[in-house]
């Protein structure tokens, strides 16, 4: 088995790394702390945007300027990748994803997010997914107790488990998977709308490079095989998109928590612990500021590239090969 | 995949909730931010394009007007040059005419003067001849001591006048 996705392989044994739970936790009923955070971010975005665009003017000022700057910048970037024709339809979702992910990432860095909550006994947390899987795994391995395994997976320290009120949305796989799934639905819609189902099949499985005659048919099996690989990669896009974003943000959260608790874990006294909590995570906050915008950019950029790859009209380039990438280069106008 | 979902606690209710939140954010941003801003941007872009087109048109009109003005100016210059030349010619002609008139007048005055002088001279000359003839006759009569006839007087008078006329 080349990949081990079992709970034991995915759980994190070090107590430092396990300071942050791998999953979002319910704070009231089925509502998890990442949902709470996402709702707050949604509210903040709505509030800001409503205030900024209450009376839109042709010559913008203040908040409207900010909104217009962001929108204009994003539109130009999206247009440069997907082309002028698809840009108006692809832009709203891509820009929403970028803004939502960025604000979520940065809200995860606010004081109190991931650090204010309540302590819960192990028993009360037993229904948690990670615990359940850990328990299953522990029963299969002698010497590993379900309690210790679950504790490492869920982030306990032995005296109970702290459940934060707020958790960055991007540090919950449900959030990133929701983004990826919604994007994939829009991607399918855009692709079918632009090239049609048959066009997509030809684009994926058809010969590329403007081959003609015997060689075209001779290489057809290879292109069909490549198309199958392409289909597999398309199926795995939501997984790769969501896991990449989740992994980076969760790693950042874990890093900040680990650095904050490092002095205590190393057995220093109260005063070094206090200063350690302030000073040690500080450099990593700057790193996380960078990672926040970088991951939002990467997610959005990949989505835009996926749209461009599937909506480029190869046939309009004649027999000059697959120049679909060139078609989206900045300054290139689509001649659809 | 099932293991991943369990480990990361991916479940339908949470996933659907996140999708709903994303759709709400999408709706809000699309309605209040990206929609209006995109419309504004496109409107602004269109205005800029129109302004650029107008600018190009105005530039062309300006160039045409400049060319037209140049032509008009050139025509005006030519006309002015022609008028100046005509004026100069007219002035020269007038001056020449006046000069000729002056010359003619002067010639007439001179001629008149000459004529008057000639008449006066003739008159003086006639008087002189008469007086001279008379003196010659008187002198001849005294010298000769005889009374001269009318014929003698006429002959002597004639000879004296002839001698004077030489």
C-alpha cells in the first residue's frame, strides 16, 4: 500500500504539535468553532462591503476606493489568466474565494482565535472523529491505548482538552473542501458552457500538437491514456486544493501554538514562559501573514488556471498545436 | 478517503454549512461589491475608451483645423502680397503719371516762357530795328546834309536793319 491514510499515520504524536486539534470542534450543537469563525468573517465582509458600497460613486472615495482597488486588481489578474471572454463569469467566484480565504486566514491570527475556549474532560470529547478513529487504531496495536492516541490526535495534554470558541476557517478541512467543491461545480458549468461536453472530451482525450495522418492515429492510445490521467487529476483537484490550504493554515496555527508553549514544554518557570509566549511566536506571525495571502493567492490562481485550461478553444488556433496557455497570456485578447 | 474524512472530521452537515456560508459571502460580494464594481469598471473603461476616441477625433479635427488655418493663412498671405504688389504698382504708376504730368507741365511752362521771351525779343528787336533805322536815317541825313527822300530813307533803313540782323 503506497499511501497510508490511517489514523495512526495522520495523527501527530508530539505533544507540542498536538497543541492544536486536527479538526474543528463543536461549540454548540453541531456548530463547530470554524463555522462560528466563518460566520463572523462573512458578517464582517458583509458589513464592510455594505458600508463601502452604500452609495457608489463614479469617482470613488474612502472605503469604496479600497473595494474598487481590490476588485480591479483581482479582475485584471483573473482576466490575464482566463481571458477576456470567460473573465466576467469566472471573476465573482474566484474573487470571493480569494477574499474569503484571505480574511479567514488573517482572522486566524487575531488574539483569542484558537486560544480562548473552555476545558473539556476526555470523556466529553469521546465522540469526536479523531478520537473515534484513534480508538479504532489503538485497538489494533498492542501497547497503544485509545486514550493516549486520541489525546495526541485531538490535542490534549493529559489534564483535559481546551476547545477554542474560534478556529480559523481555513484550518478546517470542511471549509476548504466546501470551497473546492463549489469551485468544481462552477468549473464544470463554465467548461460545459464554453466548450461543451464533446469539446471537453476532445480537449482531454484528443491528439494534441496538430498531428495529422498516420501518426495521429498511431499516438491516439497514448493520448487516451493521458486523458485518463487528466480525468484522475481532475477528480483529485478538490482534494489537493482543500488539503493544501488546510495543511498550510493548520500548520501555521500549530506552529504558533507550539512556539507559544515552547518555554513551558521545556520546563521553564512562569516568567520565561510569559515572555516566551509573547516573543517566540512573534516572528512566525509575520510568516503567517505572508502564508495567509500566499495560500489565498495559490488557491485562487490554481482555480483560475484550471478554468483556463478547460475553457481554452484549441480549434481556433488551427493546426499550430496546443497554444491554449498562450491564449491566456496578459494582453492576449480571446478571438472567440 | 473514508479514513481521511474521519480523521479530519469531514461530515455532511458541517460541509453543507460551510458551502452555505461561502454562497452567502459570494452572494453578498457579488451583489454589493464585485457586481457594482465590475459594472463601474466596465463603465469607466468604456468612458475612457470613448474619451480616447474623442481625443483622437479632436486631435484629428485640430490637425485638420490647423491645416485649414495654414491654408487660409497661406491664402491670406498670398492675397496680402498681391494687394501690396498691386498697391505698389498703382503707386508707381501714379507716381510715373504725376511725374509725366509734371514734366509735361514743366515743358509747357518752359515752352510758354520761351514763346513769351521770343515774342518779347521780337518786339524789342522790332523796336530796336525801327529806332536804329530811324537813327541811321537821321544820322545819314545830318551827315549828308541833304534831305533824304522817302525812298532813301527806306533803303537806308533797310540796309541798317539787314546789318543788325546779321
